[in-house]
C-alpha cells in the first residue's frame, strides 16, 4: 500500500519486470520523488538496508512519455500491470 513519507514522497512496493519480455517480476521498493524529479527503486525499504545501499534503478520523470495499463496482448497473465514508456525503453510494473 503506498504512503507519503516525511519528505512528502510517495513510497511503496511494486513488482518490476527484470528484463523486458522476460516475464520475471521482482519485488522492489519504489519512491516517487517529485522534488528531485525522479522515480527510484530499491531492493527493500531504504530504512531496512545497510547504510550507503543505493537505489538499484532510477528514472528521471522528464524522460517519461506515457504511462498506461498493459494490454492483455503485452502481458496476458499479469493482472494489475502497467507500462511506463521512457525514452526508448518500456518498464512493466505490477501492483
């Protein structure tokens, strides 16, 4: 369940596809930081990680061209899936 942290960022767990079209989704902790203009994801909640453990992925919000629900043709057996189009890459996430 998403929540807003003390820094006014939207945070929570989502599953992200490991590699496009791999079908393998990994659970990651996401932080949507609109002040820093980025979406970050971590192996776990950063509060639970070792000091200095950084994000395993990031995306500048200005690179995002479209966010939409994944079609059954794109991800036939993945409910609650959506896709983020950014530059020439697609990120499939599952809630």
